[in-house]
C-alpha cells in the first residue's frame, strides 16, 4: 500500500485514490517526456541548421555550375569520413564490397582472380570473336578507399557504352594504411602480368589492350605502363596499346604547383589539401603523421629543389602560362626539411610511386590524359603530358575548364556526384581498341 494513503483506509476505498495518483503521475511523466522530446527536437533542428549554414557558406569557384550540389557532396564526404573511423570493420567491409548485380542482358559479368588478385570481367554476350580488345580499369580512392565492387556500376556503364565488342576487366588491389606502398602497384602488376600471359585462353587480342584509371587508379595505370615498358623481366610480354589517365596523381615532390596554389583554398573540390595530405601520408608510410608536412610542402630538402634533376621533372616552366594567371607565386626553393626528405626520398623519387619522377619516358605507350581545372592535382597530368611529348610519346591532353576532381563535365554528372564521363571513355577507348 502506498505510504501516502492512510493506514486505516479500507482497501475498497484505495483503488480510486490509487487511480487518481497514477493519473497525476502519468500526466507528470508525459509532460516531462514531451518536454524532453521538444528539447531534443529543437537541438537536432538547431544542429542541422548550423551544419547547413556552415556548408552553405563554403566557397566554390564561380565557374562551377550547381555549386550547392558540390557543397552538399562535400558534407556527405565529411560525414562518411567521420563514420569510417568509428564504424566496425564488418560494416566498412560491407560498404566497400557490396554484392554486384547484372541487369544488362548483353553483358556477362564474372568475378574471378588473376593470380590471387580480385577482378571482375565484363564480356559482351553472343560475340563469337575469340580475340577481343580489352580495357583494364584501375579504380580511384586515394589508395585508401574504394573497390572493384563499389565501382561496378560505373564500369558496367563503360562496358555497355563501348562502340565495339570489348572485354573490360576491373582489377583490385590492397588498400592503405594497412597496406602501404608498394602493395597497390605490386598487386596490380601481379594480376595484369598474369592476364598478359594468358590472353589467348581469355579470348583477348594482345595487340589491343588499354589500361586506364582515375585519380589513384591513374597513378597505378601510369606506373604499370612504366613497369611493363622498362622492367627487363616483362620484356617478352605483349605491349599495351595505350594508357588513359583520368585526373591522375603522379608525384609528391612539389605540392605547391599552380593548381595547388589556386585550388588549395577550397574545401569543396572533392579533395582538399587536408584530405590529400592524409591519403598521401597513409600510402607513403602507413599512417597520417606526415600529412601536415606534406600539406605545407616542407618534406623536400632545399638542396633537392635546386641541385638535383628531379626538380626539372616538376618545373613550373613546363606548365603553360594560362594556368598561372591567378593566385600563383614561384616556388620558394628554401622551403623544406632535410631530415624528413632523407627519410622518405627513396619512396618519393620512386617512379612506382611517382611516375613523373622517371627520367626516361621514351618508349611508353600512347597516352590520353584528362585533367580538371579546379583540381589540386591538375598540374600532375599537365606536367606528365608535356614531358611525354618532349620524349616523343604520342600524347593527348584534355583539360576541362569547369571540371573538378572526378567530374570532368559537371553539367553532365548524374546528381552532381563524381563519375568518369562515359562519353569521353566511349570515344577514347573506342579509338584505342580498333
């Protein structure tokens, strides 16, 4: 019996009192809960409003159409980046490796491995030709993110769009920071070397094989082309017909090229200096400790900027003046750190990491390089194109004046999200696989 009731009160009279007390108690609980809900709702609305207000004020270059779409995607990337660090490994794995589906009746999609390296084959159905051209795709993601499964929808679009029957092969690789350099390029090389040794049984014409990649995948495609061309152990293998490099990352020697200077002040261009510093550091050494030094371009010793040939490979003189009209200052050759440079120079100067650092480029397969105006690493592609041309490698450079990293033509981007423009690839890959 509740202590608030008189002890002498008959039990039959207790129920109305108890009922009344419970009603009062219930009303109090409801009032308190309702008040808390309102406070929580107000907090959530306030927080959401603050987040929206913050991202709405982020700067976007004036030439980019649909700036709010880019701001929204920047917010999405920030959220996903925060979640990535706290999500259980099982959930992250399911995000990076979603199950693949094939809704296209004209395409046979097969998961397999190439000497242990994961790959997906996209082969046209009903084609009797046993010697088809092949396109090998290497995905982007800063060597840290992505997988052949995440990129499956885009690769399917490319495979369907090609004007002639072609085998498309998406090849995977291990990711940093768990697997730092040279894990990615070693995996790619291992898988593709096996493929080149088995072209006949795979129904591939070994004279019409193209490798292409975007961003970090462009880095791997360029490094792979160099290995297959210059490493003696691969001299008996079929030669690549061409290399297609979409907004590739090709060097870490100078992170103050004109494109870094012009675009580094924006957080909204898919990759910011902070993101790039983290990805470069994780791929280089397996953690983020080097990121601040990289962002400030202090990882190269001053003497290396002036008394070694490597500075010539990234010379700003190779970059046309039209790309240096805005917010550009010549490189400070006194900036740098001898100790850090001595610790990492063997990696920084390694063409397997930085294809732009290779002195001799003559003999490489024909190159088609895509860059975007509003991209931190735009000038990597420009520098590589100029050096390839100087060394008699047939090269086409295509810069998109309103594009940003991952989106050559924003006006055509589905939902404004990063993608490889299928029309570009249809045209280019079709030409190389004749």
